[in-house]
C-alpha cells in the first residue's frame, strides 16, 4: 500500500488526530504563556518529544503494512490516543498553564490508559491472526514439500508417499491400539487396454479409475497409486473383515465403470483383483511386501505378474 492509499483509506483517523493535536495546542496557547528559552528542559523535550515521534512512526507502519479492518483500527486508535497524550506532555515543556487549571491533567493523562487498552486488544487479535496465518503457511509448505511425492498422472500419492503414510499410520495404530489394514487393487490385463486403444486412452482410463475409487472410499481412507495400474488403500481403524467388504465394493465399482474411449466411444470393460492384509508388528516395507505377495496370489493365472 502506498502512502497515498494510506491517506485515502485512513483519512478520518488521520484527520481526527490532526484536529485533536491542533485543539490541544490552541487550548494551551489560549490559557497559558510561553516559557522562556532558559526554562526549557532539553532532556524532557527530547525524551517526551522522541516518544511522540516514535508513536507517529509506529502508526505509519501499521497503517501502511496492514489491510483495513478491526485489528488495524484497534492498533491505530491505541497509537493515536498514546501520541496525543505524549503531545500534550511535550506542550507542557514550552507553555506554562496557570495552577488553577485542572483540565490539562485530564487531557494529558486520560488518553494514555485508553490507548494502552486499545493497543493491547489490537496486539492480542494480531497475535491470533498471525497464528492462523502461520498454520496456513505450514500447510502450504507441507504441500509444496510433498508435491514431488505425488503421482504425475493422477491426483494421488506415489509409492514413496505411500511408504511415509504407512509408517505414520503404523505408529498411530500402535499408540491408539486400533487395527490398520491395507487394501491393494490391480486391474486385470490392463496391458490389453493400452495395446488396443493406445497409451493416451489407457492414461485416461487410469484417471477415471482414480476418481471412481476415491468416490467409493471413506473420508479417512488414503488412496495411492503404487505403480502402473496398481493402487493401494490405507484403511485406518479398520479390521480385516471390514477391509474385505470394502475390497468387494471396489471390485464391483471397477466392473461398473462406464468409461468410453474418446476416439470411437467404445466402452472399456475392466475387472480388478484385490488383496487385503492387516498390519502386524512389522516395518512398512515388510507390510507392503506381504500385501504385494497377497495380491500376486489373488491375480487370475493368466495375468499374474512377478
């Protein structure tokens, strides 16, 4: 935000501050008499005047660096009250008021606690605002850091991402004493799709399949693409029997996929093999190896792969 924008957005605050400082000066001049040069206390002038200037400097930084809103209003109002209090205090060093006048003490000391309260409220809300921003930045940083672990074709995590998530889920499963199951799904004879329709169409089938599987999973389940046409689902808080029911549902979903080729509009018919294992006291690599072996055994004889 430029200084011109600051003046436009906060003209009422700044106009009120200028008006208040001029009224304070006029009141002191109207009821008081100027002190001689020899009466000036330079230490007080530098200390009080410097503090007032710092208040103005901080006010400018707040108005220039922050968007308009409630928090900015609290901060700016608090600094304005505090500046006004210091400004009246500085005028005392140059103008002597009669002893019977008491209003000068009120306008000198009264705005200070009001300003401190407003500034404190503003800082409190600014602190909470910054905490929310930091949380968002941490999430964005984590997404950027893990982006390279995601599959380039589908919006799913890849093999390395899967291993990290399995490791975390294993630890949580042990801590919470809850079951953890893994489900593997492999498309039968997917090579025939690439050979008959071409690799671009095979990629389109995998993308459609990824969306289909996501729609048939629960919110807390994690779907990853292990390699090629092989997918793995991490199922937290899920026993083996429940995982097998989910695997049957996914098989049925794959069989009912109504994907049609872009070139001729032919429907692509698919079937899938699935395997389920429940986590034991083992490493992520051991668990994934056991899942892979279970999937190989579940594949039809003609499409088994090493």
